[in-house]
C-alpha cells in the first residue's frame, strides 16, 4: 500500500462488485448497493458508464481481457463468502470480525448483521477513506459496526480488539478476504493464532494464494499484467501456501480445515456452465477453518 492512500486493490474489488450490481437482477450473483460509493476517478466513471445496456457487458469484457480471471474470481468469491456467512449465522455466531475489510459492505447489506457485533479491522489509510464514504452515503453509521485500525505487519490483534468490545468467549466468524497474500509470514501466523483463541466452533474464512505463483508465476495465466498493476499500486504479493500443506499449517495454529476451494471450483459453483470459458487467477483460494479439533 502507498502510505497515506487507501488500498488500490480494495478499490478494484469495489469496482468489480459495483459492476456486478449493475447487471439485471436475474443475472447478478449479489447486490452491493454501496460499492459505487467507494470509487474514485476513473473507476467511479467506469462504474457509472456500465449502468447502460451494452456497456454493462462491454466494461467487464474489457477488464477480463486486460486482467484475465481477476474480476470473475472476486465476484464469485463474494457470493461464496456471502453464503458462508449466511450459513454461519444459523449456527449461530455472535460476532463477525472482518480483517482487512477494505470496501467490504457486508456489515450494511447482509441480512442478520444488525443482530450481531461486526468489527471492521483495517489499515488506517483505507479505513479513513471508507469511513468518509460511509458518512456521505448513510445518514447514521449503524451501531452494530465498530472500526478498528491496525497494521497486521506491526501489531497484534490482542492490542486493539478488547478496547473495541471484542469478546474472546463469543462464537465468532473471522473473515480475512484478499489480505494474507500482502502480509509477512509472521503476520499471518500471529493473526491465525489470535483467531484460534476465540470460542470453540468459531470459524475463520480466509483467502490465500498458491505458493507457486510467487516462485513460478509463468505457470498461471495472466500473471505478467496482474503483477505489473500490483507493483503500480504498491501492493506486491508476498505470502502464499502450498494447498496440500494447509491442514497441517492450520492444525499447528489451533484450527481444523473444513474446506479449501480454488478459483476454478468456486467460479464453477457461481457461474456454472459459463465458468468453463473463464481463465486466470487460478492460484487464488478460499479456505475455511474451525477453532478446535476436527470432529470428523
Ligand atoms: C485486496 S484488499 C481486500 C479488501 C476486502 N477484504 C475485499 O475483499 O474486498 C486488501 C486489504 O488489506 C488491507 N491491508 C493490506 N496490508 C495491510 C496491513 N499491513 N495491515 C492492515 N491492513 C492491511 C488493505 O487496507 C485492504 O483493505
């Protein structure tokens, strides 16, 4: 991230969610009515254009040509995570902790959020921009949302969460979407260990990248242009995992692996037949771990 600026990749994700929300209701995977509010020029202009019939198909097509697979991967995983939270609410959960929240608007748009405490945890630079946009968009900030600023590479969550009202004894859903790949290994380790101190049965849903994309990027489609854009945004990929090592990696940190799906699979679940033609971003994965030992 560039010092003093909100995360650019968080804004990319907001753009993709805004574009998806402009599609006709029967064709979109979700509706994110706030996504457009987080966009600055020129993304705000692009999202505005994409409301028009014809352009709303053309704009995503142009993006997909430039950065193969990124948009469809973000859109499909947004739906996957929305569904995972809906399922967890039934268990039930008492808290949702969104780590590296960026311009995630789930606290405001998903059903059931007002009945639990939601913590938006993020770098101060991104969070400041988000709070300004929310203040413009919402007349009152809902009281179930609490904002916590952190730099994962420098601070532990134990130093900031108790003061925000986080309860370690409560069953919690931790969401860590699009973040681990920008952190140090030590920050990922410390954060997961802190999550695993939550009440047994709590869930940790996080994304990670296949370690091979760091060492052999050429084996994945579209990495050259993607890496160039990330470098421009000051957000290089730094951390990845080997999927076959994930169960042991989590077990050492007090979590049992419930599921681990790659982009190709979660795109197939959301886009069904259309996913067959989608390429790129296959190194991206979504994992779900549970606090405590595996019951299987
Ligand atoms: C790709 S965005 C993901 C945002 C959101 N979770 C989503 O999926 O749309 C990465 C997020 O990680 C946050 N981030 C990156 N490095 C961080 C750090 N060292 N400490 C705290 N947050 C960080 C950024 O502020 C940004 O919100």
